[in-house]
C-alpha cells in the first residue's frame, strides 16, 4: 500500500512510528456527490447528475469498503448503468493493479495498468493513498468520490428516478437516519476499522487497545441481534450491509492474519446467523469472493505475513440455515 505524491508513485507503508504504534486511517479526499438533479450533496460540490452509463466504479473484491458499493450496485439494480473494473487481488509494490485473471479485470475505461494512474489522471497534484472504491465520472473525466460510505448513499437514492432502478428499496429511510448514524459510528471505529487497528498495530499497547474495543463492540452487537432481526429492528438498512462486509471476512482473514482471535464470528450465535442471512439474500453471494479476500490479505501485507503463505482453511458454510426467521 504505497501512495501518490504529485503524480509520482511511492512504495511506502503506513508510518505508525508517529502514532505510538497505532494505525490511523486518513480521510478520503474525493468527496463530491452524484445527485438526482446534479445539485450539491452533503459534502463537496454539485454538478454530478445521476444519468445512466455516465459513471464507472473501480473496486477490489478483497476490500470490505469497496464491497459495500458492489452490494448496493447489485441490490439497487444499477449494474446495467454503472460500469465496473475490478483490480487484482495482489497488491504489491505498485499498489492496486489490473490483471485480467481469476475474477479481476482490465481497466475498462483507460487501459491503465495501475489504479494510481486513475488517481493521477483525475488530479495530477494528488498526495495520498490510492484506495478503492473509486467512482469515476466519464463526462468530466475525474473521480467523483473515493469514500465508500458516501458512494452507497448515492447508489441508495440518486438514481431512483431512472427506469429499472429498485426505487422501492431504501436502506437509509428518513425515519431511521438518526438511529442508523448512531450505530454506524461505533461499528466503524471499533469493528470495520477496528480489525485494521489490530492488524496494522506495531506496538503491544496499540494492538490490545484495539482488540479490547473490537470484541467489546462485537459482544454488544451479539446482544442487540439476539433480540432484533437487524440492527434497526425489522428494517434492513445500510448499517447492516456496512457491518456485513467485515463479518464475512472475519473468520477467513481477521482471526488469524490480524490477530483478532478471542472469538470467531462462528462462536457468536446471533452474529453468525445474521451474517448468513445477509449472505443468502439474492445476489449477495456473487459479491463475496473468498479467493480474492484470502489471497489479498495474506499475500499482500508483507509486514504482517512475510512468507505470503495463504492458509487453506477455515471450513466455512455460509449457506447453512441462519435461524433468524423467528425474530
């Protein structure tokens, strides 16, 4: 995971020496919005109108943040109007690269070899990490957003007026927004990003602090989901999909690779059933690529797994009965 400095690629890892061994994630820098009429969104400028075949999505099957956008693209039936390029599972010295193999694709828009070239084309002066997802505007030739939490909200509603879009599905309904925002924040801090704070920590103290916060939050979520079908009760919302992409990676990757090993998700009856229920919803299993997930994490993070050996296990059955129907 290198970074781009004014058009020049630098192969540099995260500097945790300045943060007492803690992994600190930087905020995304492209924060514009696609809206139904091109008016300004909550952050950034307007001018990006929801139109069919205008936008292109760059993702990694391995990345939980990018996975959110794949799910919303599928659920809202946007696949026919938003193009897709998928980076290779291996992230080496050149960062995310395009290789047309095992589910990855070429760069369908520009024919670039690397994702950092997409960033450099959008903003030659860009300084920062080159991450997925990326939502590209073909009309203006730039990146609209590289912030997953905002891209899924664009997908949730901005295109609803267009033919074929599932406007009947609203994962951020107005009457639940306060509750959704309130649960998103601690889940992001302690779970979604918490696994990274465990895995990329370079001091025992930083690791244990993140570890305790992670499992404290998972215990709270287990209690919540023992009594509720979904995080907000009977309604399936964006909060559930944001949590799902971490849960589905937890046992195959985070338990071993990131040392998040107090419990597996399989050891939580409510959380594991909840994860399986979401996985079994129509179209979702197709967005989960465990080959990319395992090969990326174990093969790309040399500072965490220097040998690059990818474990054969664990045995997983995401199609087992979820047992959530009574809630």
